[in-house]
């Protein structure tokens, strides 16, 4: 029942891709390899992607980039 994305004021809320990412992590730790790969495939369908430059995750350029799966702002 989670949406694929949020924008603006609801940026910090969970999405379907974030739920699948946590599910993939759970399957990874339990060594359920195929279920982990299936959940990762769902994350990839959700529009998440790596940034062109890794450092953009930390310098403010990629603050709301496609690589951020679940984040909360603390001002």
C-alpha cells in the first residue's frame, strides 16, 4: 500500500522501494538468496539508481538523488 515516491513535505516518508530494500536486507541476513534477489529487482523497478559521482552523496548535490532510498532530514 506504499506509494512509489513522495515529494516536497513528504520526502521523509517510506516508499514501496524502501520497504523492498529493507526486505532484501532481511533476506540477505537470513541467507535467503533468491528472495533477496527478487526484492532487489523490485527496488530497481522503483526508480532508484546510483549517482554518477559517489561523492555527490555527501556534498549536498545528491541530497534528494536517486540513490537515497530512505532518509530523514534533521535541521
